C-alpha cells in the first residue's frame, strides 16, 4: 500500500514516521511517533462494514 503510514526505529534510538516511502517526520521518541501516527488524517479502511454485508 503506497499510502500506508508506519513508524520505524532508527540507529540513533529515535523514530521516523513514513507515509509510503516519504519521511513525514523524524527524530521522535517512540511515544511521540505513535501519537503522530494516530493523529495523522488518513482514512484507514473500515473492514467491519464489509463483514456486515451478506
């Protein structure tokens, strides 16, 4: 998925947030990176609606 947001650790102990292959922000603590990821305004797929269909 090209628009997948993810958090990756770096060698210096900080974390980087990516959108696909693009770096959005780097040099964060794990907590900061996870909060940034959670607040990022991307519509994530809602698979629960698909499960409700017969």
